[in-house]
């Protein structure tokens, strides 16, 4: 589970970087017209990673 969490966080960070690049560029980046779309996708990955991390911690306590 820890490996999956790390992968999800890295994907979220990459999507945030893409959103920042698209914002600076001011036009479509990799075919996505709005930079906010990258941030919406990144938050999904980061929330999923957070939930998996919490599940790991709860399982250790039991």
C-alpha cells in the first residue's frame, strides 16, 4: 500500500506541474484547454493517496 501511495502522490505532483506549465503558457498544453483541469485531476489522486495512507495507519493500530 505504501508503494501505491507514493505512486499516487507522484502522479498528483506531475499533474500539478502540468497545470502550472499550462497556466504560464496561457494556451492548451497537451491538448487540455484549461489549466484547472490538471488541478482537479491532481486533487483526486492526492485524496486517494491520503485515504490509503490513513487505512494503512488504522490497520497498524489493530
